[in-house]
């Protein structure tokens, strides 16, 4: 006996239809998150590609004020957010020419805070994909189980034990599992894809932030009039000798 999907849908009971509706809602929610995450990460990478060369140029010119302004203007770039937060932390100190070891440590802590918040934002919504991917097959299986129970109940009531008498019921029952698997597969693929992308973006933020801290440390001894930093180290090194 040949049955199309519309015929199966018409033969479904209210419970099976409820399961299918639930799976469609889960699929729509996961698809919305997928599109939103893809668009957000795409925009972040596109802005970072524009931001990186301009930012490097300002650093080469020792123009930290413009570098900070540039970082603050790129709101979607993950790297710009991290570097902008760190530089904003030390901007007043750079302007008065009195950067110390403690100030560099403050910049590092600012980087860690910005990275933490940026990673949390990048991960927002991925839990939905993981949940849909893990539970959709089981939701479909619930519909299948109840459909098979109904089929055997109907067979018992009719007194007929032939396979043809329960084939339609079993086919109706299995369709919910098929839909559940169909919903789960793209959700799992998307979750794994975004986890890999987030790891890559985190590596980019870590690398560039370390480069930024190295730049600040190397520039302390002679750039921007930061002699106080050098004096502290010289004093620390000469005190034991003088005693």
C-alpha cells in the first residue's frame, strides 16, 4: 500500500500531530539562532579584517589615541572590543606619561574581562542548538512509541494479526522519528561549526591581546615620556647593591 505524506498526516492522531508541531517549533527556533549566529560572526570577522591593518598602522605611528578611537568605532569586531577596552583602561595614564607596572597589569585585567564578556556573547544561543540536536530524536521517538502502541491496541481490538492491518499505523508512527532526526542533524552540525568558530575567534583575541600587552611593555622604557616606569625598575635593581 502506497501512502504519501499528506495522507499520513491526515491519518495521524492528535498526539502524533502535537509531536510534529513541537519538532517544527524546535526546528524554527534552531534555524533562527543559526542564522543570527552566522550573521554575527560573519560581521565580526569582516570588521576585524578592516580594523586590523588600520590599528597596526596607528601603533606603528605611536598614535594610541587614534588607535583607541578606531577600536571604539568597530562595535562588532571581537578583536576591536578587546583591544579597545584594554587601551581605554590605560588611556589617561598614557596621556599624562606615567605608566607603571601596575598600569600594565590593569590593562591585562581589562583584556581578560573584555575577552570573557565577548566569548560569553559569542556562545549565546549555541546551547539552543545543542539542546535541539540532543533532544529532537527523542521527541520524535515519543511520537513513534505512542503510535506503535496505538497500532497494537487497534490490532488487538479488531482481532486481526496480519501485518497489513498495522502497517499504516507503524508507518504513521515512524514518521515522527524521521522528522526528529531531520531536525537534529542540522542543529548538531551547526553547533559543532559554531564551537569551532568560537575557538578560532578566541585564539585571535588571545593572540592580539598578548601582542598589545607586549607593545605596551616594550614602549614603556622610552616612548611617551614613561621614565617613571624605568626608574622603578632601576631603583628596584640598585637598592640591594646600595645596601
